């Protein structure tokens, strides 16, 4: 986890804190935020869905502190767009692809995962696909030879999901 937005985007920073363990959320809120103690004391009794609200508060407050309120709001909106189905994906981490990335007008899923930084190597990308951990444009990818044409990346681009919580967008520039 980096504080530098070039190493960990505000969205990734927000998501890190949004996914903190239930047992740690109140400890993190107490130690890392400047929320009034009275407000934190009220949150101590929260359970279940209310804990998710506490995680969202923690993520927003820390992202605001490190990256500013505007970036925190963008990260919050992007997370809502992904997980609640509303809003814009404009602030999601994005990789810009060029025509050179498309050999023969297509790019294979393994190359795509590596180019987007979702896998360190094609071997790791292959394992992710084989284990069912990759979704592209809301479709689970189960074949390591899956390809995507450059036309799929125009406009809004394609949203790539690694596992349950890592989202990335790829667009053609």
C-alpha cells in the first residue's frame, strides 16, 4: 500500500480500506481518523450491514486525508458503480491500449491481464483464468485462448475483474 497516487491509485487505496477485516474496522477508525470520539463510540455497537457502513466511512476518511476530498468522492462513486450497479466507472484504474497491442486486431486474455498489471506474468494469468478468477465485461473467462477484438475497447472500454474485489478498465486510445 503506497500513499503515492502513481503507485496506488486513490481507488485502490479506497478499496484497500473498504475491505479491511470486520474485527479491525473500529480499531482503524479510532487510530487513523479524526472523527469525533462520540461518533466512534456510537459505531462500536454496529454489527452486520452497519459494519459495512463503518468500512465505507473508514475508506472515505482515509482517502480524503491522503488524496483529498475530490479523489475520495471519485473513489467512492467508482466503488458504488461497481458494487451497487449505479454511477460511473470513469475513476476506475485504467490501462490505455494502443493498436500496437492488438496483433491481428485481437488481444488474448493472458496478454491483457499482464498489460493491465493484473498478473505479473502470462503463467500467473493462465492460473487465474484456469481457476475461474477472471471476468471480462461481466462474462467469466474459462479459456486461456480467449481473445478480444480492438472494437471491444472503444468508448467506455472493457471492465476486467480479477477475483471478487479487483476491478480494472482497459480502453483503446
